[in-house]
C-alpha cells in the first residue's frame, strides 16, 4: 500500500473512531485520547492528521451532513418525475435514519453545539441551504412540466426539510411511539398537496 493510501486510510479510521466516541460519550465527553484509543493509533499520529480536536469534529460534521442530507452531483434524475424524485429523497432519508440511529445522536449533538458555536451553525445552515436549493430545482422542473402548481410549490423545499428533521427528532426521542411508515405516507401526501400536484 502506498504512503498516500495508508495516510488516507488512517485519517478515515480516526474519523470513524471520532464518530463512535461522540455517539457514546457526546461531543463534550469526547477527547483526542479516547479517539486515538478507539482508532488504535497514537495521539501524535492523530495530531499529525488533525491538529486539534476541533479539526476532527469539523470533518465528522461534514460526514454526518453528507450522509443525512445527500445532494446528488447531478441536479436531478431526468428519468423520473420531480415528485418521484422527492419521494426518493424521503425514502432514502428514512432508510438512513432507521438503519443508522447513531447518525441522529451525533447530528443533534452538533445541532446543540451550533447554538453557541457560529462556525458549526454556519456549516449546518450551509448544508440546509444546499439541500433546499436542490429541491427547489426539482420544484421548478415540476412547474415547467405542468406537474406542480406555481402557487404554493415554492414552500415544498422548506416543508420537506422540516418534515425530515421533525421525523429525526421524534425517532430519536420517542421511537416506540413513532410510526415512520405512516409518517412518510402522510408527509408525502402533504407535500403533494402543497405542490399542487397534478396527476394525469
């Protein structure tokens, strides 16, 4: 294995370990010593890749946001209708949060940290803006194709994001009282109504 590949593999292992430590101990309880121990590397090696604990946390947050709010490199899938693409977004999000509950634990820990840490909040806001922008493209495409009404469909992006994050909060807080499948059905029905979806 080449040195660059080894270095990338070590950095990835450190980030994996940091995620696990945050999930187990919270951000406030996370130390570079715990991360190094979980990653099975020395502290000097950890600091070779990441100068500070905050540098590690910053990269972990990037990873979490990428997993939760995936923004495809292509603007959208031309082979499906705009609403089918929105349905796919919801389905992928549901599969992610139900199969990887630690993502929610870590995400909401960062969310709380962001209240007092502007750089963290800015990173979350930036991801939200990117996600809403992506969905806005889907909505505009739907209006142009006559699938959506222009009257209220501009509210679909913030509503979709609110529904996804609301599902996350309930799932992490009271999972036994929350039916995710029914929630998805009702949420998509509400989104269809707001979009003024026209079914041919």
